[in-house]
C-alpha cells in the first residue's frame, strides 16, 4: 500500500512540500530532512515549501532548512507562506492606507511589505481611524481575548476587507495537544458578522498558483504534470493540490494516522495519488 | 403594517416574552415594562420569560421584574432560561460525577442544581480527573483565552457530552456594541473537534416545550393556540416559536431594525404572525 | 462491549423504537420483531415507534407490527411519524387555506388531517392561487424533476411556511443502495432560496416530546429517566434522544456497521448509553 | 454612487466580463453589447469572458459575440468557461480512462477534450465498469431524476474524483424564473455522500488565474492591477475576483437589484471597487 518516497519523487521535476508534519514538527526541522532535500536538489529538482504559517517572514523560515553539511537548502523565494499570500492580497487589492491588525506588533511585516501602515486593533479603541483593511495575524500564543470584541465591533462599523493570514483551524503545540488558530477565530467572527473574509492558505488555489508561477519563472518548460505536492493533511494539502490539478503524496508523519488513512480517504473522497510513510522511507 | 401590542396580546391566554430587547436592555428592565406586565397579569394571562441567558439563576432574574407600585410580576417558575435547560439536561442525562466548566466559579449553580460536582477547567490542567460532562457557562466578561485551549484538549481525550449554556453568538454590551458569546466559542470548538455539542436555548424546541408544560400544569386547558411568543430576533425567538407551533409577535425594540424588518422577513422566510413596534404601543 | 438488548430494556418502563434498521428493513417488518415487542408488552412496558417516514399514515404503519400469534402489537397512537409532526405544525400554525404540495396526490392525508386543502404544485403552474403553506411530501419514487423548479419559483414569489415531511437525506432501497430523500431536496432548495424551512423528524426534539406527552397521558408517573430510545443512526435517533434527555441504545442492525461503531461514536461525540447488536440479542 | 462604465474601463488594459447579466440575458447577447466590446477592443484592451456555463463549447460561445457591423469580437481563446476548467482538471489529474457523466450525450466534448472516454451514467446501470472520474455536466433542461440515484450509488462504491462542470446553484430561465442548476445537485450529493467534489467556476480562483495567464501570454507586461472584472453577482464574480486580487465593477443589469445593492454589499462584506448601472452607461 505504501510506496517509497524516493521512488515517487523520482517521477517529478518540481516538489512542493508542506512544512509541519512533513519537514518539521513542534521541535523544529526534522534531523534527516536537510539530507533528503539535498538529495533531491542534487538531482536537479526544484523544491518549494508551501505552508499555512504567517508567524514569521519567509526569509526566517527559509533559514531553518539548513545544516552544517548541506548548507541552506531552501531559498526565500522557495518559501510560499500564507503570510506571503496575505501580503499579495493587500498589495494588489488594498494598496494603501491603514490596516488594523489583531496580533503582536512584531508580526506586522506582512502588512508593511504590502505598502500599508499597520495599526494595532487596541490602538483603535479610543480614536478609530478610517481603515483600508483589517488583518488577522497568525501569532502563536497571542492573547486575543480583549481585542476580538473590539475587532468585531470595528468590522460592524467599517465595511473593509478582512484578511486572515492563516486559514488553519488549530495548530499543534507538542505532545498531542493543539491550540486554537486564527482560522478558527476568523470563522467565529464570520458567524457573528455574517461577512465573508479573505482566507489565505491551503486548500485555496492561490498558494499553489503562486508556487507554480515561481517554478515556471525558473524553468518555463514546467507543466502541472511535472509537480508533486507532499503533505500530511487531506483537507488542506491534498484537497488543494488535487483541485489545482497536480499529483499528490500523503505522508503519514503528521496529522493523518497511518491506521486511519484508508478510512479517511474513503470517507472524504479526497484521494492522494500516492501514500508514503514519510519522506524518509 | 404594525399592530398595537395590547390588541395582539388580547387574543391570547399565555404570553412568552423574550427578555433582552423586549422587556430589558443593557441598562436593565425597561421603565414601563412592569406596568405592561401588571396589566396583562390583571387580565388573568399567564406570563413567562424565555431567555438565552445563563449568567444568573432564574430566581435572581425573576426579582428584576418588579417595581414599587406593582410588586414582583414574574415568579421564579415563570423564568425559563437556557441555564435552566442546561441543568435539566445534566440532571436527566448525566446525573452524577464531575462536570468541568469553562467560566467563573460563581456561576456553577446550574451544575450543582443538577446534582453534579463542578470543577474548573483550569483545575484539570495538572491532574485531569475522569469527567461526566464539560459545560460551557455563559459568563459575560470571563477571559476564556487560556482555558479554551485546555478545554479543546480535554475534549479530544475524554468523549463526554459538552453542554453549552447559551446558544447565542453574541450579546449586546451597550451603545451598538456587541461581545462574543459562549455560543460562538462553542461553534468554534465544534469546528476544531468535529463533534456535536448540546446547545441550550432558543431556537431549539426544548425551551418552548418546557414553558408549555409549565403553562399546562397551571391550567390544563391551555393549548398551543392560546400562546403568543414575543421576541425581537427572527432567528431565535420567531423561528423557534414557529417551529414549536405557536403564534409570534416580532417587536422592533431590539436587534431587528424597523427599517429592515420587512426585508429580513422576506429574505429569511421566517414569518412572524404579528409585527409590533414594542410592547408599549 | 455489547450488552444484551433484553437486559437493557429491563431497566425502562417506556421504549421508543426507530422503525427502519431496528424493527424492519427494506422487505418489511423483521420476522422476529413481533415476538420481541410482545415480550416487552407482556412485561407492561409502553412501546412507541418514532419514524422519519411520512409516506403512509400512522394507522397503516401500525398495522405492519402484527403477526398471527401475537395480534397487533403497536396501536395507531403509538406511531409517531414525521408526517404526523407535519400535520401538527400545519394545524397549529397554518390552520386553514391552500397548501401546495410536492408529491403524489395519494399522500395528502397529512395536509387534510390538519384542515387544509391540498393542491398539487403542478396545478399551480397556470393559475397560481394565494397559498398558506408549501409542503414537501415524502414519496418514495416520486419524479420531482419537473415540479421542483416550479416549487422554487413559487417559494420566491410567496413567502409562506415550507414544511418538509421528513428530514432524512436518503433512504435505503434494498441491497446497499440508497435513494435521494425529500430532506435532501429541501436542503437544496434552502440553499437556492436562502430560506429556513420547517423540517419534521428526528433529531429535532419535537418528535421525542410528542411521544413523551403520549406516554405521560397513559401513565402520569412516567419521567424521562423511565424512557429508552432504540435506534440505528447516531445523527438522528441517538443525537435527538440525547438532546431530549433520555437514555439511548444504538443497535447495529441498520446503517451503523458494527466494525465502525466505536470510531463513529468517538469521531462524532454522539454517545449512546448502550450498544446492542440488535433487538434480538 | 454609480460611475459610468466607460470611465471605469478607461483605467484598465484587460477586462474580464461575466456573460449572463452583463453581456447577455435569457434571450441572447444584448443588442448593444457588440458595440461596447468593439469600442474597448479599438482602444487596444484585451477582453475575456469568464462564465460559469458548461452547456456549450467555448468556440460556440465565442461566436455569439458578433454582429454584422463589428464582426466577431471575442475569439475562442478569450472565453474561459467552467467547462474549460473541468477539461483542464480532467486532463491534468485524471488523464485517461472512463468518465461517467450525468447529462446529455451531446455535451461530452469537455470529457473528450481531456482525452477521456465518456460513458453515460445510465449505461453503467447493468454493467458498471471501473471509472476514472464522475462528471456532472451542465445541461439546461436535462431530466436527472432517474440518473441521480444511480450516480449517488456509484459514488458510494467507487472512490473517484467527482467533477462539477458549473458551481452555480440556479440559472435564470426568463422572466424572473430560475431553475435548479447542477451546482445545487452537486451540493445535495455531497451532503448525502459526505464527500468533497471538484467544483469548477467562479468564485474559485482557478478561472481567474486561467484568464490571467492567457492575458500574460498575449502581453507579458500585464499585472493584476491592469485587470478589471465586470460582473452582476457579488458571491461569484466579485468575491472571486477580490480574492484573486483584481479590481471589480458590479453592474446592476443582472441578478443584483439596484435598490438592494448597497444593503447586500454591507451585509455580505463583499465590496466591489466600482458600482455601474450597466456596461452601457
């Protein structure tokens, strides 16, 4: 039932990797991952990381994929994060003005990179300026209790785009524990406001398309049939890549338990092209 | 288009009132409400308050409906709150054991009244006992930020009923501001856990049925056609009462703006029997 | 893990049975069912059938629960069908006028029993009269292709209650085949119209309450703790009875496969009080 | 509040048009549309039609945008239909084998264009072959009553991708009447099967991206800021284009009534860049 990952990867020229559950876990990049990436790079394959993570800028993420033997294996242009997609949206559609954000002041690079001026939601409490957008950042551990009510009320008064920097519902925090992620907060607020937010990240096609265009700019002969998406989650990695029209490998090193994989595929109708135990097998 | 409330009320022997937006607002019971209630009582009508509010016990709620002239107008047996429904569920289905709660220690009367032992979620952090139920209380202003992740993780480990003491998504906090209510938190957690919680309160039929049985115990000749539900919200008061099979009056003194009432009725297909400006007209 | 049904039933004074998957299958009432029902009756237990089935009147359904040895085991008053609930709603809320129906002319007894005048949707095509309600009947095999567009368009023009006589999404048709049921058509129409219909049947509390009141009228000492619901489907039988506050036994003789029961209970958070292989064990 | 369409269009180099409600109605292409298109073409703008319509091949659609004075104004490469997207998906992901279709034998060009062999669902009744995909075509007026149950049962047995050639819920049929569209049937089947289908068409980003790549292949200097999407529907045209990151003009010549436009924008949070009465003003 399982195929060796190396044999699967052999058939493709471009490989998209999910980060968490594939290349890393809650303790960081998996020890053997740089060697696997180096092997693929040495075969001339293009490698990309597609991650629903907006907690750090792509440059910082890229630096994590390195070791002393192989050097840096993923360049900043090869990291496509949901935060980068949020920046794209703000740059293309919103363009200028104030963007009120829910999150930590240290995470506003996604807003500034789009040419907008960030203002913390809590700084809108007493003097609420006219806004161009509201952005829900993706800060692990940020205490949004007080600010979320303020965000809801500002969104009731000002009809501006609301951008969610990560559409995931929860994130793993070690052991088998999870924490509520900003995608869940966004869904909750959409329920109260009955408005449609802009959710960045897999399974939406935008992230796959961004990576595809990057791959084509490096090698114009690349087609969709040359690309493999490797992920651990049916509902984001595999569904999104399937819809985008590229082949998919589900690895069982993350959220999908090996014992339940077949039942989940059957129940959901989300069908990966390949099943692999991990990228190391 | 609007009918006088007094003329509408004349046709019924039993009147169910929503509290917030009908009899009270964020400052408390409306000044003229006791006189209206007294007038109806003097005509021999049975009066009940059906409220999605579990922040205080029914006895305390009942005391609010009084003034110096008319005395107490609503007895404790006439207040049917979502908290009371939560107690009923815990008593009928769960019966004994520990109920871990998200909320303030002062609000656990709903759990104790059912014969269960409350334990705060945060007291389960270091030593997690076997639970019989998890209860999401309805505390205005409770800071659930830390406890919500703990609640999610306990619910992933222990498959026990999860009871939501109030199914409302938001509650008004004065001016035109709202705050996130426990019903929204419950929906968010259901999305993460993919489990079905027990939501207490309108529009579910249980609250209407409880009030109906109370009315019949006082007067066995009462039928559904003798009852009017008066509320300010289509999606809870009017939808629930319509489904339960009783007549309904939508008042425009609360969440439904007069200028948008007709459009909202048309768009939702939730049709009140009567439209009244308020209970004072 | 499984408990013998007879030992479970011993603890209760009133037993609610789902029909399909418990007492009958696509070929009719199971051969051994009358003997089981007779045994329970002889022990003095009250028996009810609660069924999401509006294709025939309760009297006709009741006659099916009989054999030569034991006679008729279920009386018409003991059959609570979703069709009966539809009649109750039409009688209590709609009361008079024309009810346009989607379905077969022979199935309109639910409308007539409520004192309304049925008119086929297709007879509204050329001369559309003012309606009091629209009713989606529960006819197996009715070809709704032509009439469904007409129903949608009438519902866009006339804002009247729309009653769904059975909330099930599909029904079994023998072998392992299913057919689209009227509950699915209703959901589809709600998506197009963005209106809220009145769905009759489990898991809604109304059906359980109706049966509960019948049980109490026969024996006023009955409480919820005296009642057991026996069903084969977590999302309707067990969820609805749990919410209503009565004990539940999931039997594995119908839609829930024995091999998957534990996983489904864990995944859904819908927890039956007891697990039994069937009513015969 | 309204801006003249010609002044809005002046600011862009590429214009994406929705077809129905913008360029055509139930009687065909609007009489003045070819002149408007010709004027834009003569200003050197690239023009595309993005349509949730898979009932005819793009070549046939393109021929409709012509008149005696101006000749053919839209070439086949400029028509991006949901059917074309379905073909792309089948070609990229499914590639070969049998595709069972729900629809008319004359509409299978989308399947054949992808290199697959179409087989009617009803021809799978007696001898069900192994399938590579199931395709729900977009045939106006096709009687799917009998075939839909067969499709559901095949999809329960064979876990293959299910492609929906048009994600719209309903389509207009003249006057103010609508008819159930294949997107509604797909949602209904997903509810019964609890599987995720591949829905082709707006608001999904894939259609916008396809058109964008076409525009760039003709003129590599085109960026997203050069493109305007013109549509009559907030939830498909405007939402999808907003998410894709291009400017939008809502025209009030189709499904969105002028009197309700402001309220719908406020209620949905889907905000067009411009509001125009029609493309003729």
